[in-house]
């Protein structure tokens, strides 16, 4: 017989290895007659279709096949061989241990049984061995699968969905716990004594999940048997399922306990609908965390509350580390103990176990001014080479010019990377002011907006301008230098966040102590953002190394280099001379490429706001000495919990967690910033600028994965073309903040469509993509929305491209059009519009015979004209 798969069976088919096997064992009271056990097993095979079931695929659709008979031997040792779902039986029975008190062990593939089903089978085998009789079954599991599918449709399906729609509206997609990449599935558990009832344990579990994941809105799986009718109670098969419990971790502990108790009872009362069907209909994810009072498996990371007052944390040992699981369970117990004595404590104030690993190590302070003045290093940039002593002299002259101005404590600095940037920043500091770093890549209107928003009255720039907005501009200064005055506590401001002199000095002190960097080294500064460029100047110079400001194309003679993972991946070549390699966002695959003999690879964790490197260490370890991870109350979080990275008294805005091996995992931001090609940008700022366009009714910008990195996508409620919106943004924003893709929508919703990065849609786009790939010498796919300059195109490439387009289509593309619209989609539209249509000679579609007849008639007409003129034919 063939039957469709139940929802539980469909889910089980995706499991493999140990995760696909469920096992139960029962110690028997005394010896067992092998013949009696053999007859009991044979009777069970006849009684339960699941013991004769296999799963096959027919025309791409899986089905369960129930054989008339099946041989189920009783072994004397357990087998570790994996089950083949296509070969029955998918159940094994073993009688193991001493004959006087053996254990009966049953194991099965989850596609035919779950834990409660095997408990039932053990009950029946024990009863049969004792001579008991079993009640008649009303149906087989295959009949149940058919009934389930026929029932879950139309009005009945809507009836069962209705109680879930509102509670699960906008439910979070997941929960961030410190998981490792899955390997061979295996399970582990840790146990602790705990006070309180199951409702209190569930509330405490939710509190610790919330604190570790820094997430107040949770979805926790609760197990249900799935045997929703009496006639299903005695059937062997996979019925076990879950219901999702939505928990908002707010208020006092007593309030949370009452809320989860009532919510759990309500959720369990609607447990008839299979979770997989619920998830498919409402678009929710299966929870990774669960809570059970029966021990039934319901998630890969779950707490089981026992009747004896114990808590057991069962977890996928191939995903979660045992020390983390032990620390997590201790936190749950600590919350229960405190809440038992103080039930009205707000959940945000419930203490977790202390985190001694977060205590900072004292490092001697660094006088940055003295270190620079004593440095004998030099800076080489596009203007030439200058010594640090000369930089300091120019900074002191600039400091006098700034100090003589009637301005507040903040001064804008809009200078490109190089010696001039360091002069401007030092001059501002030594005048007792704070430097507000402005990005010189911004068009003038964008700069003026920033100057106005910051209320700046003075800007140091490297371009001749009388003013930027309402601010006066200084481009150079003459006169006598002055000695530095008492500095303002804030060294610089970047994107609205203050970075103190103390934070800068602390980070430089640790790195100067730990990094193998000093006199004789040549440090390549490749960072383009002003804050990154500043750090790449200060660090090597206080260490005594020379700095070379470069785009990374020529690294000859360079001995040290810091760059983002994106920049490292796109460097043309890395000479062996680069012995010190510093990378932010280092990944294992990139580390394998960079960690070569003779080179020293350091993983540095950068601060997205200030470009400080609070944590650094030789790959794969890190040094925790200069960073603390704190929760919202400023309290250090345990290893494995998410908090905000602090450097000294500076809150970086980066969210991270310590791993057991000392690595620091950056997991996000306290704001919505995303890293695009090694630079942090604010999508909200881009969306706000889009909404200033008269034709844009609403807009949102996100960072989306593309080719292993992050790219910007704009979703706009507008009829305006994407190219017109790009031009609008380019008037105020730098190119790196212009989205690569614009998606037009009728209205914005919580669920945005997946971005279409653009397969070529017609012959013109396909030809142009092939031309670009040939010119760029790449085998990677070039999407029609890719910015070609970001893919490596240069001026010479553009000219070659224009020549090939003219050759292919007879269209002369002006170079300024290519620079203005550097995507295949935009350029193909121009070519299509300006391409001369082929003349229609009327011959298209004629058959060979028709063409021959036409040719003969044309020749005959020619001959007649010649005869009329007296010409020879």
C-alpha cells in the first residue's frame, strides 16, 4: 500500500545521521524467553504498519510504502549502521546486557516513529511477553496521513489558523546564540537543581535567552504529542510536534511568569494544527529553542523541567559548546534563585552570574602628542614625502590659526587621507578643539547639509573654498607654531558619535605594545574613510614605522598592511614582503589565504563608528584586554551573551559576544548601519535622501547579501526610474552610498521581496555582459545592475568598451554617458534606443522557392528594360 507522507514524516526526511534516529531503552525485571520475545516482535510487525514502512520517491513526490510483511530480527547488540529510508524495516530491536536482567532497546528512523511511539512499542512488547492482550487498532498510520491531508484544507484549515494569526504577527525570524557550523549531529546535556515550578522555570529560561541574544521578543517551542484523538493513542508512528510560544520579556519576573503560564496554556490548546503547516501558511521559522516538562524533544537547544526539581539543558553538541551550555544553565538557576526571593524585580535587573573574563587588563597610558613628536618616521602620499616632525610643525601653525578664530569647541575636518589629514586633526586637537570628521567624497550639497546639522562655524579643508554652508574654510596657515593647549576630552566626532582622547590613547598603547611594528617598517594606509585613514596614520607613526598612503595596487616594499576583509580579497597581489597583515572582519577562508609562511596574521576587530581597533590578536585568537562587552545597564555580560563593545569609556555601537576560545564575534549594530565594501554606511540616511525626491512617496534601504558580500538595495514607492533616483542621490551622497539596485513597489511592507541582482534579459544585455567580462578578465557573473567601476573598470576599460559597442551595434556611446550610468542595464537601454533598425527588405520569412521565384521575376524585369532600351541581354 502507498500513502502520502504526513507533515511529521516530511520534516523527518531532511534529517540525516544520528539526528535521524530516535532511541529508547528499558531495563527488564528479569530474564526473557527468546522465543516469547520473538513472537511478540512478530506480532508487533503485523499490528503496526510503521514497522513495515519505507519511503520512496515517485515522479519527484515522496510516498510511504507499507509492505505486507517485514523481517524484524532481535539482535544482541545495538547497530550503528544508518537506516536506508527506502529499505524496511526502519526499526531495530536489541536485547542487551546480562541475561538475568537485560535491557530491551528499540531504535528507529524518525520517518516511522518518535520517542513516544517507541515508548508505546516497548509497553506493548513487555505486555506481550507477559501474556497480556492488546486492544484492537482503529486505523494504521498511513490512514492517519491521508485523513490529515484531506482535513487540513478550506474552512477547517482557516479555523485552525485563526487563533495563531494575531499572536504570531511579526514574530522574529530567529534567535542569536553562539552556534558553531554544524558537523555530525550529536547531543549533549547538562543538569542542575533549581527552585520553582515549571512556569517559573520557563520564565527564567526566557529571561536568560533574552539577555544572551539581546532580544526581548522570543518564540519558544513547546512539545505536543500530536495524538489529537483517542483512536491515535495506540498507533506507532511519528506524531510528536510543537506549538510556538510567543514571549515578550518585559515587566517584573512575577508578571512574566503569569504571562508565560497563561500563554503556554493557550498555545497548547491549539496544538492540533501541524507546525510545518502553520509555518508554511504564516511564513514563520521553526524555533531553535524549546521548553519541555516531559522530556520530549522539541528543539536543538531546550530546557527540560523535571518533576523532581531538576533542570536539564539538552543541546546539539555539534552546534553549541558544552562550557556555554553549562554557563547558560547556571544563569537560568541564578535567575530562579533571585526571583524566588524578589519576584517583583524587573526582568532587566535580574542578575546573571559574574563575568570575570570581561575585566580589563591595565596597560600603561600613551602620550600620543609626545610619541608623535619623538617619532622619526615619515608619511608618503600623493604630494610627496614629509617627516612626522614637519607634520607636527605644520599642525602647530594650524593650531594657532584655529585658536585665533572665534569658534566653538568643534572644528570640521574635510581633508583627504595623507599627511594633510594628520596636520588638520592634530592642529585641531592642539588648539583645544574637537575634530568633526567630514567625508571629502561627499558632493558639496551633502557637505553643506552636514555642516549645518553639526552647527560648524569653521572647517579645515584641502580644497580652495571660501565657505561650506555657513562655515568659514581654512585650507592653509602661516605664522609661528604654538604649543598644544589642554585638549578637549573628545578627540573627534564621526557620524554623530564622540570618540575620546582616552579611548584613542588606550587602543594605541595596547597595539604599540603588542604589534611587531616599528622603525624600518613601511605601513600601507589603504583605508579611504576619514576615521579609518586617521587610525592608519596614528598607529604606525607612534610605533616609529613609515606610512605609505596607497590604493593598494603597488605594495612593493611594504611590510605591514591593515585592511578590511573586502579590501584584502580585492587586492591585485600581496607581496611576500608584507609580513604583518591586519584584517578586520577576518573569516576562516580568507585567513587560510593570508596566513602564509613568514607572514604574521592579526585579526583586529574594528569599531564601526570610530575605526578604533579595541581587540586584536594573532589569528585565530584575540586579546581581550582593551574591550568590554556591556549590557544596556553597563554591566559586563557573560561569555556567549551579546552586548555592546566598549573601549575605555567609549561605547562603539558594535554588538558582539566573547567565544569560549577567546574570539570576539561581531554580530551586529545598535543602529542600522551596514558594512559595504569595507565602509560603514547608514541606510536610513540614504532612504531619507530618497524621500526628498518629489516622485518618491516612501523608501527604505537595506543591506542585502550579494556574491558573498553586502550590497545596498533601495525599495521605493515611486514611478521614477532607478537611474533617475541614482542621479538624485549622487547630488548629495558619495558613490559608495548609492544603492546598486532599486526595486519599485506599490507600498512598503514588513516583508520585502528578495533582490533580483539581474541576469541579462535580452541579447543586448547578454552581449554587453560578455564584453565587460572579457575586458575585466573575470569569470564571475556580472549582473546587469552591477556598478562597473566597483567591479574594477577604469578609464582605459571604458574606452575599449565604447569601441566594442560601436563595432557591435553601430552606436557611439559618449564616455560621459558610461561614467554617469555605469551599469549594463542602463547602457543597454541607451544602445537599444539609439541603435539603427535593420532595413526591412521584405524578404524575411520567405521560403527558398518563393525567393527563387522572386529572383527570376526581378531578372526578367531587368531583361525587359534592357530590350526596350535596345541593349543586349
